[in-house]
């Protein structure tokens, strides 16, 4: 009896081991037996599992885990910066009249293609034409007065001074000759000394008179002539300025396009008042578009002018390609982001400014990179990354790796993995939770990935 009791106790102990270790025999499923059949079920279960538990005690079977694996491939991977963006035209001109006047006529409609310098609208200008005519006459009058002032004879006062100077000069020459003649006669003893002195005195007086008249003439010439010319020139300049101003005012009545483009807005109708400072016509150059977006500083640091960009637009099946043309050197003060511009061709004007787009800029391209799915990457609490490598014997090994570019569902491995090695995807996280000693004994069963749905 004692032996039978010990044997019964030993069998119960084995049963407890089997029940305590589900991996030995059971899968993890909830069981809810009826209370009335618990004892019977336990006895029956002990009889069925007794031989299996006896075998397990001889040697533990290595656990098997089902996983999906992929092969690390060598392929091209790109670092991309994606963001929402707004579309702008390449160039835009909101034509604002400088004068307030009714619109006489429009020469274009919305959607009209125009060229630089083309007349788009004409404002009422009859009053301006009259002002030009008036100022043109005043300018012609001032011009004639200036010509007269420069070519007319000297004033009477200047003429009298010239005559006085001429007469004084002739009198001086005459007295000089008399004086010289009296000196010769006195030398020859033919005249008295008194006659010589009288002739010398007359010559000195005549010379002084000539000097006075000459200085007076020069003074009149300098002051009178200069002031007269200055006055005439001032009148001419003033008249010219008024005439040019009137012509400019008249030219403002014609609204011309400064660029080649398409008329996108024309809010008024002929006869309505065009107010100075309010846009009358808007012209956009749609041959190319500029897509503008804001990104954070870290993403902007990786960008370079000329980077290829992909523009995805709602309603357009094909992506549009462009190039990065601007990375703002300053941050936006409101959002502390960096504004970037991408320019792209718009040959058929399919892209409409003002809409939104999805912008993807290719910041870097690695042509031959070791690439694995991002789902195969395991991230530790400290930020370290690793993968679960499956060897030829279907044994898993957790290996630390360094990552480079992440592109959607793909990740570049820069260190720790070679092309051609197999890594686990589905099931890798469960394997990483195993203790190292258990993971060393674990074997994997590779499961084919599900077929893509058509």
C-alpha cells in the first residue's frame, strides 16, 4: 500500500509539471470544464499524458516559432522630405491704375493669353488729353522765349556802355599820339615843355576815362546777360516738367500687361469706375508654377538647391517633377519653420495656382544600399536598433544594427547586416522578448507571406 501511494503521488507530480509548462504539451487556450466533471477529467488527463511527461523528462524539445523572413537586398534608397504645399504662379501682376477714371473699354477677358506690353484696358482720358495740349503750348512758348534770350541783341544799356567804351578808347589813342608827337618836337627843340606836359595830362585823363567805361561794360555784361539767360532757362524747365507730367497722366489711362501670361481676374465691367489703388486686371504666368511649403529646420538642413522634387496633385493622375529653387535663409517668425520653393513646368496649364499639393523632395539618394523592411527593425528603450537574423539552420540571432535613410516602409542598414542575409519580420518582436538562453535553443519555422490582394 505504501508503494502504491508513492506511485500515485509521483504521477500527480508529473501531471502538475505538464500542466505548469504549457509549451510541453498544450497551446495557450482557455479551458472552462464543468464543475461536476473536474475530478474525472483530471484523472483521465493524467492517464493520457503520463507517458508523454515521462518522455519529456528524458530531454527537453527545442521550442519552434513561426515567423516570416525577408532577404536584405542591395538597392537604391532615397531620403525624402514630404509635406503639404500651396501652388503659386511663376510670376503675377495685379495691375492697379494710378488714376481714378471710368473704364472706356476692355480688350481682354478672363482666360485670355496676353503678351508683355499689350493693351488690356482703356480708361476715359479726354480731360487728360486737354491737359497735355495746354502744357504742350506753354512748353513751346517757354522754348521760344529761351531761344530769343540767347540770340537777341544786347539791351540798350549794354549797347550805350559799349559805345562809351569805344569812344573812350579812341580818345585815349588820339591823346596818346598827340603826346608822342609833342615829345618828338620837344626833343628836336621845336616846341615848349609846357606843350608836352599838357599833351601828357590829356593822355592820362583819356586813359582813365577808358578804364572806367570798360569796367562798367564788363559789369553789365556779366550780371545782365547771366540773369536774363537764367530766367529764360528756368521758365523752359518748368514748362517741360509740366508737359511731361501731363503726358504721364495721359499714359496712365492705358493699362498694359508687364508680363506674358493669362488674365485670371477682371472684376469690373466697361463704364464702371476704376479706383486708383484697386486691382483692375490680374495676369499670371502659368508656363511654370512654384510650389511653396514650410518644413522644420532639421529637414531643411538636408536640402540643397537643385534637389529633385515630386508634386502630387488632386485630380491629376501623373506626378509632376520639379527642382528645389529656394531654401529660405531665415525662419518664419510665427511657425519657426523654413520656407522652401519648388519650381516645375506647367506646359498645358493643368496646374492651377491657389490649390494644394503634396510635395516630396528627394534630399539624398544612395544607389547601392542594404535595404530591409522597416517592420524588421526592433527599437530598444534606449533608442538602439537591432534585427532578428535567421541563419541557414533556421536559428534566430538578435543583432544590433545602425540605420541610415528611412523611406516609407524601407530602411537602410549602414552597419551590422550584409546583403543576402535573412531577417525576420512578422514574429521578430516576439522573439526579441525571449530570454537569451531560450532564444539560443529556439528554432523558427518560416511562413510564406500572404499573397498581395489584387
